[in-house]
C-alpha cells in the first residue's frame, strides 16, 4: 500500500484489512509500480497465497470438466485474437455480468490475463473461467461435437443479431480489433450474425460488441418478465 496515500478509501481499506487479519505493508509508490508492472494503479496491490496464478485460468483440457456441471444450456464467449488489454478486460467484465460460463481465447498472438486486463476487468478476471487454447479452430470443432452452436459476429452477415436464437447451447465468437474473425474461424461458424447499425460508423469496438451480443442472449434466456396492469 502506498504510504503517501491517506484518503478515505485507503483508510477504509486499511481498516477492513486489519479486521480480516490481512498483513499490510506500507511502501513507496515506485515499489508498487514494480509489483504491478504499471504506473497507473490505485495505490494498493494484493498478493494471494498459493501458486500466484488466478484460479479462473483453466487449461483447454479442462473444458470437459468445466462444461459438465453446467445446468441448462452453456453460454460461452470466444475471442479470436484480441490483443488490446482494455478490450479483453471489458469483455471479461461483460461476461461476468451476463453469466457467461467461460471465455475462450488463443494462447498465442492474443493478450492474456495481464495486470492491465485484471484492472479493467474489476474482479471479473477472478470470477469468469478464462481458457487459453493452443488451437481455437480445434476447440470450436470440439464444442460443435458437444452440440454447441457456434455464432460468429460479422458486419456483412445477412442475419441480424435480433433474428438469432440464443436460447440453446451457444458459443459467441468475436474477432480481433480491426480485422475481425480470421477466415478459418469464420468458416467454422454455424451462423454469422451482424449487429444492426443505424449510423455512419461501420463497426463497434469488440468489447462493446461483446456486451451487445451477450445481453441479447441474456434477454432471450430470461424467464422472468415484468407484468404491468392498469
């Protein structure tokens, strides 16, 4: 904890840490910069006991184990080569809010769970299982064998997002910044779906698109409706 920060939020955090018997070390900001690998932080860093790796990170071989206990149709999010840490963090945050069962991404040529990703995710990096895979195409084929529908986002698709049925077992696949889905990934999708755009901008940021897709799935899967009467 930065010894020079003494605002109300820091004091409240310090009191809670003491109540929970958490050991607190006051240090210089430069040391926090080194520990977090970034200069933009809130003056606090935490180290979890254990192996130092987030429990949310799952190896691809554990996908079977991950899907087995799910009650109801699985909802997965696959990201095809997202490299911006802010985009991945925002996608994880939306995935947590939407109740996504896992986020899948290539292990290579894509951003992993860096400190910057964790900061943007605001805790979602620890709650949503993140599955880095060596071959995304092979993983999508495996998911199809498990009877999941693979729905890819493509701006030129004929099918509108609001025409697609997301109530069944589905993996939503979004492409990387600027280039979108890779050709092989596109070819593996059961459906390509577009977000209707009314303005002049041709596409949305991948994290924004992820939120739009996921919450349309949430809307369709929701069982409770607010009933009004006069």
